[in-house]
C-alpha cells in the first residue's frame, strides 16, 4: 500500500508520454465517454494490464457505479457495466473509501479486503489490482482501477503514476458531472422559458396581433377585459394600425366567437348604398332592388357589427344608427315594417371623434352612445420595439406566399427599419417587406439595398450633424447633447431607460442633463 508521491525511480519517456496523452485527451476530446475510453486504453497499454475501469461514488444512495471500463472488447459489455452498482462498504472499493487512500494488491487471493462477487469479476477474473481514489475539493468522488498485471507484478512507481493521473481524471469527471447538471438546469430553464414564452404569446399575440412593447401590453390588457362582455367598443387609431384586426380579435376571442362578424367601411359607400347595406331593402325599393335583401344588422344577429371609419358616416345616417342602438330595431329601405335585431357594435375611427363632435361633424348623442369602451391603438413609431418581430412575421409571410427561400434581415436593414417613423404604420411596414422580398428574389438576406429609398433617405437625414469648424471639445459636447436628447425622446423622458441606451449610470445621465440644460 502506497500513498507517497515522491518517486523512488526516475520517470521514463513512456511515463511522460502517458501523462502528456492523458492531459491532451482531456482538452482535445469533447465526448466525455470517448475521452475516458482513450485514457483507460492508454493506461492499459502503458501499464501492460488486462483491464482498467472507473467507478463513481453515489453518496446519496451509498453505492458505487461503473461509468467506464476497458479490457478485452466484448459486444455490449460497456452497457452492462454502466448498470452495475454495489454498496459503498463493499470489498476493496469500500476500504479505499473508508480509509481515503490507495491500495496495491499483488495477489487478491491473499487479501481479505477483496470480495469476488461482482459481475465484473466474473467476466474478468481478478488476480492483482491497484485501486486509487479520485479526489477533488468536494472530496472523494470515485475509484480508478488497474486490474491484472500481464507480466510480473505491479510496482510502487505504477501506483504513484496512477495517483498523479487520478487527480486529472477526477477533475475531468467532476467537470463533466457539473456540465451535465448545468445542461439539465439549462434544459429546465429552456422548458420554463418556452412555457413562459408560450404564455406571453398567448397573452400578447392574440389572433395574429404581434407585439410585446409597453403600449401593446396595455392594449392587450384592455382587449382581455372586454372580450368577455358584449360591451360596445370604440377603436381609435391612425390608418394602418390594425383597427379591423383588433375588432376581429375582440369578436373571435370573446363570448360571441361562434356568431357572425360583419364589417362595413362607412366612408366607402354613398349615403343611399350605405343605408341599404346596413338596414337592408325590400324588392322594388329602388332601381335595381330586384329582391329583398337583409342588412348587416340582421345578418349579424347575435354577433358583431363592425363599422369602420364611423367619422365618415353622413349625419342623416348617424340619426338612423342612433335609433337602431336605442330601440334595437331596423326598418329596411322601402319597408314600413321594423325588425328586431340583436348585435354587438364595434366602431372605429382614424380621427379624434370628440374633435369631430366639437366641429359639428359628428352627433354628440351618438358619440356618447358608442364611446362606451374606448381603445386607442398606438402608432408604429410609438412601439418601435415591435418592429423587428413584425418585420420577421411579414418576411415569413411573403417568402411563403411567393415560394421563396427563407430569408433574414441583415442587422443594418433591421436598424434602418427600426429608425423609420412609419407614417403608414403597420400596413406600410408590411408593404415595405413585401417589396423587399420581391426585389430579393432568391437571395437569403434582405439587405439595405432591398429597402426603398425613403427608408435609406430617412437614415441619411438622421445622421448626426456636427459643426466641423468647432474644436474637438465643442464638437464632442454637441454630439453628446444630441445623443442624450434623442435617447430621452425615444424613451419619452424615462431616464433609467435612456441611461441604459447610452451606456451611462442613471446619475451620470442626470448630471449631463443638468450640464447641458436639456429640457424634455
């Protein structure tokens, strides 16, 4: 038995090669099992032994279990070994664990610590062995075995070499265990991340509405509150912000989802045609009325009527709509009979309807009738954080539609899209991506060159203009002031967010705001 690591014999070239090969195997072979196999094969070759193996200690279950063995190759033997477990107070391994030191046994038949009952011993009868503990800072994690010297007997030097190697092997095994633990933890985090993302998408991606910015989160909260009721909804938003999409989400996600959804643009038809569309008509009511026709209010029975751009509705029609809402009945054009109707009303406007009331363009009594649950849709420039996700969605949509290879936006192109103000909002962004996909053809990247001139021109207009006639300090201050102003504008005066954009501490930003007397 030997634990002293001072050599009594000088290291040979073969010894040095062994140490070198083990060390390089640790760093050059990524597959853990293959690395251990290479190390044990090298030990087997250099030590001229019949087999070598590694058993790890499972402290929780008070057991040892084999993770790698090499001897005369037999099909399926390694898999059998991996299943082999034995108590940690058993045989030589139990003694090494208890005493926490190595052991060299020239003849196991003469040593009462050896118990010949393991399946490994049945497959590989043991005559002599070295058993070395694998230690790390956490303590003893396992055992390294060298089994059956082919010629002669094990030497003290071989024991010492195995003790040196055991340190490298132990650290490698521990690192692999930690890596597996990290992988499992990362896997659980990934599963949790997927679950949370799914929840976010379910909450913030209703029926095709894409966005997770603060304005969109507020919008989704309002939608969630109203979808469970038949409440009248008023949607206000600029052209291209998706007013009809929001109306459809409210209907198809709510209590009326199995009922009809009918929509009409109040500015697209003349007054007479609009009246016929909404209220219906009877045969002969006017030229071309060759049969009775149901109006949208009847067609939507029990469901939703969506009146888009209601600010464009003529005043005479406003009076008739108000009567429908008050009495719950409609009278088709040319008829003297009224028909009971039941529907939920959602209306929208791209103009401030209250200002239209003040101007006398819209009836105040109808305004208060429809302005029950107002929802204001944000402009795209006010939700820039969503531009990347929207662009990716439209890119996927049009590459599929045009049967083009899946493409990606380059960082430069995405930055240009993110900096543009999008007066046409989401609809304009969609048109821009459709155009870019058309220009890109079979290219797999959408670059700056595929974007329209207005996007590139806007970027050129927003390049910082520094007075080159001024000295360096003045030019630097001018640039710094401009960057701080832009960051505060982008974050609507939120200093914490602006400081993160600029890479400053919050106090550092406050100091610079005071220095440059920036007022926003």
